[in-house]
């Protein structure tokens, strides 16, 4: 016999009006050549515009440089107080700079701030040459290896800065993968991305991320600009416990970069919601056990279940608990005995394993004989 329990997740006050609402989000267009917005909790893309099209990434490439730096610090290969020498090659970098001098020795932590806040090409190359045994090209190969490891399947790096090169590219989707890896893997270092200014050599520069200066809960990550790539930004916001990451590129001005990225982030929070269905360990029902020491066993969710959906689709969200019973003893704790099947308009059906919350032993020989005769 199959046991079925249907649970309809509805916000009752909104039910009457929502029955006629379209279960899709309002349309949006942003003035960017490429754009991508993702809900971090579920990995659900909220908005995509040519998100897998290769594009110049300019200084957003420095997120990969920083990833490798943080990785080296975590592994003990580099320390915040280490002082690194500035080469003539690093000093000669064009574009945004920290204004380092050749031969100068600079603390790693200062160089990190110089890369993030001042977008210093000279700082990025100084770090790259140290980790690449004196070679920025060798460091670029490290960047490519890490990109492959992270699943950035459409990215290739030629330098540590993002300065134009036809073979240096990424995608909005790949940069979101990188941003998420930075946030998740280096939580103790992520705070540098939200610092608004840094002074070095008596030169104070402000963080180029315009969203840090707006009251919209943005706490990182990195901007970029080149003539060929236009203006871009990779930004993350944490609002009411919910984090999203936005990547936009190919805008025609600093003002457009600020306005369009703010519009995309607000769209993600306004039009989409994060809806918890169950937490790992939540009891979803009880299953009868056949020939067991106990008559039944609690069935629990094996993992968290939550969805990112258009807010207008929430009244159509359904979760069905299904498992066969009776379950023959012995039952092992953690044994999968069913599924939580989640459906909603516009999304693929999801199944969350349901497992036995405890073990149930098998009754003895004579009990089994009498049980089978009953």
C-alpha cells in the first residue's frame, strides 16, 4: 500500500487574489550586454541575459587573483604581514593603481586592500608575481586551473588584472560562480570587499563599487571597466538573511552601472521569494513497520528543502510526501524510505529523500512465523 500526504503551501490571506495572478515574475530588461542574478541559498537563476556569452571581464578578473591569495593564506603559504617586493613590471602597470614604487616592500594585507578598494593593477601583479614564483604568466595558469576546479567552464585568464587580451574572458554566469566561492570559502576575509576607502602612500581612494554607498545591503564584490568591455560590476547583497549575487557587464557609463545593478538587485528581492519547505530532520510522517520491534518509525527529511520562486507562484507550490508501507524490518537509521516531491509552475520537479529517523529491529523467528500467518 502506498501512503500519500499532500501538503499545499499557501499564504491564505493572499489566496483569493492570487488565484488569478500569473505564476511568473514581471518582465525586466537591464541596460547591460550581459547580466545574471542568482539566489545563493538555492542556486536558482533569477535573471539571465546572455549570461553564458564570453565577455571581457576587466577588473572583475581580480576576484580570481584574490581567490588564489586567500587560498594561499589559508594554506599557510602566504601571511597577511608578509612584505612583498614591488617589481618594475608591477610598477609599470597601466590603469587603476595603488601607486606603488618599484623596489618598495608592501604588506600582503595592504596589497589586498589595494586590489579590492583601489582596484590597483600594480597591487594585483605584485601578489601574482609572488605566488607565481616571479611570473605573472605562471600565475595566470594557476588562475585557469582554479577556474576549472570551480566549474567556470567558459573562462580563461591571461593576466592578474583583467587588462584587455583577446584570450582573456569569462561570462556573467562564471563570475557569479567565482563570487559565490569567495563568499562561501573565505568568510573571514570577505569583509575587505565592503570597505569603502583605503589610504596608501598618503593617497586616499574610495571603493569603486557604487552600491556600497546606497542603502541596499550590498557588501561586495568588484567593479570593472575597459573601453572594449564597458562598465561592469559583480555585486552581492544580504537582505533579511537572503543573499543574492548579480553580475552585469557592458554598460556605457558609471551611472548606468550603478543604476542598472541596483535595479536588478531590487528586482530579485521584490519579484522573487525564498520559501522553506522543510528542514533536515523535520518529521514528515510515520511509516508502519512490518515484523519489527516497533509498529512504526518516524520519517524525516534528509536535507533542507527550499525554493526560490516568483512571489506570484507561491500559492501554486505543492509538496507531497510519498512512501510505501509497511516497511519490512529491519529498518536502518538513515535508510531512505520515501521522497518529498515538490512542484511549482515554471520549475523542474524536485525530490528530497525521506529517511527513517531511527532503527527498528526485526522480531524473532516465532514472531515472524505468527506474523506471516496473521
